[in-house]
């Protein structure tokens, strides 16, 4: 699919917006209207290598699972996520958050999503409404991001690691019966 770009201006400093976006666990808060069932792919959800797995809630989507991992990280201006989605995870994705300073201490956030379908059937699915649907959902996600950061409103659920707290580690220590 040709790149889909949406943008918004948030009345917060660029560093604050970047810190929020750099933690992938926060993305479920503003994208949960179309990306659901989020899971972290590692314990540390911040920065380079942090990733998530989610299900895309799209009409006619039979192979709805996708993932995204931060592969480029240039504070406070750029976050690039690469991932896969679709049947057998064969559709490559690339999401880019670009943050620029705007007037009055605001931040202009531009999000661009590109996909690279492998099979003709994957391309057909994109032609049959995928582009417009994706643009509308991403535009709503940025509006929700703005309302979260400016007003603290419209928060969805933040993603956590399954199984409860991991840090600090429990006091239980494994012992070896080999030395007895």
C-alpha cells in the first residue's frame, strides 16, 4: 500500500510526547479502537527493540494478528516501528512517528504507515478499502493521543506483561539438589 500519513499538533513539549510514544505499552491507550488484544513481546516496553503483538479489528479480516517492534530510535524526533501482519505474517509493515517543534511549545506529530504485501491476494485486500480504513483509524488514534497528552482524557488500557509484576523479582530462590 502506498504510505498513509496522518498528523496532528499537540500542545505539549516535544520531549514529553516522545517519551510517551517511546514506551510501546502506551500505544494501546490511543489505538485500542482498532488494535485489540495487545501483548508485549518483551518485559522492557521502552526504546529500541521494544515491541507488541496485537489483533487488528478490521472488517473482513481473517488473519488479523500483527506485531510491531521499534527498530530506529532518535530522541526526541523519530521512532520507527517495523512489523508483520496478514496471513502467515507475510505482509511487512513500517510505521514512522516524526516529531517536530511547532509554535508555542507545541509538537507536530506525523505518523506514516507503509505496508509491503507479498502475494497478489494481499494486495487485493488493500485495494478493497484497506487504505481509507487505515487512514481513518490512524487519524482517530492521533486525535486520541492529543486528548490523552493535553487533557488526560480518553485513555484506553495500558498493556502489561502477562502474569503480574516481574520487577522486583520475588524473594523465592531456586536451590539445586545436586549439591546435597
